């Protein structure tokens, strides 16, 4: 049973445009959400996170939105750059636990 | 560079064998997590150690075991290896007061 789902395996956008990556979850005990970026042959790199007490968190070009009622979060990248091309993973942790549950990832390709 | 180191980078072995993967956490982090990523899927949590003690277990097979030493480095032992154990194994560390985890570059295990 996949508790964190990324239903789009891939996404292609033009340089300078907005990239929107989506993630859905089913476990109501999740209270902290994270996005990681992964390049080939490297480990995941932490990007941005959000606590369930917030609905938005921004860090430079990256913004994460959380809709608790829909159990949905999204990562917005504005403007997208070719260096953003990577696989993006959504992850979640439950109250009192640090272990992360990951989605299957979305491959983002930013076209110059 | 996340500050988390893993060795070896690649490991090729045969079915039935036993291997040991090593991880050194970031300076100051007491928690170490192990994750498995198979076939471009999401990462699956295996086990967490905190300051030498097992804290949480995920989908870790009985053939797999881990430990964390007094200097806080950790080892993941995989025995009676099967073809399906071929995967990327990531180690992560993080401060206990935060949910964010920082990942090493991974060990790619190939079982022939």
C-alpha cells in the first residue's frame, strides 16, 4: 500500500516557466513533509519541507503548498532552470517518528 | 556534499554471499537511517539507529541487520544474498530535533 504517491512519473517544462510537481498521501498520521532532489549516481538532496501546521513554505525559487483536507502537496519551482532537471521525491514522516516514507519520484526535464 | 559518507560505492557479489555496507554520519548527528532503493522506485526505510541503539524498524528482512558503533558510524550487514537484493542502499543522518535527513551518495549492490 503506497502511502505517498507521485502519480506523474515525468514532467517536461521550458526554461523560465513554472514547474509544478504533485504528491498525494493517505496516512493521516503524517505531520511533516519534505521534497528531495536526486541526480543520477548521487544521494537525494534535501530541498524544502513543511510542517502540517502550515499551508505554505517558500525558499527562493521553491515553494511547497500543503492542502491537508485533500491530503495533497505540491512543489512549485519558479523560474525553472536547466539545472533543475532531476528526479524529485516527496517524503513524509509521522508524529513521533523520523523515518521517511517516500513517493516513487517525478523526473523533471527543463528544456533550454 | 551532505557530509554523510558511504563505502563502498559499488559492490558486486554472488547469491548466497554476505556483505557489509558502511556509513559515517554528519558531524554531530546521532541518528543514522538506512534506506533501500530498487529499480528507480522510491526509497524504502529499513532501520534507524540513535546513539548506538535501534530506534525504529521498517521493511527490513531478517537476513539484514545493522549496528551503530560508539564513534556513531553504522554498518548494514546483508546475508544470504538473493538477486532481488540488488539495489541502491542509502544511509542518511540528521539531528534528532529536526525531521530533515541528509543522505550519503549510496552503495550500489549488484548480486549475480
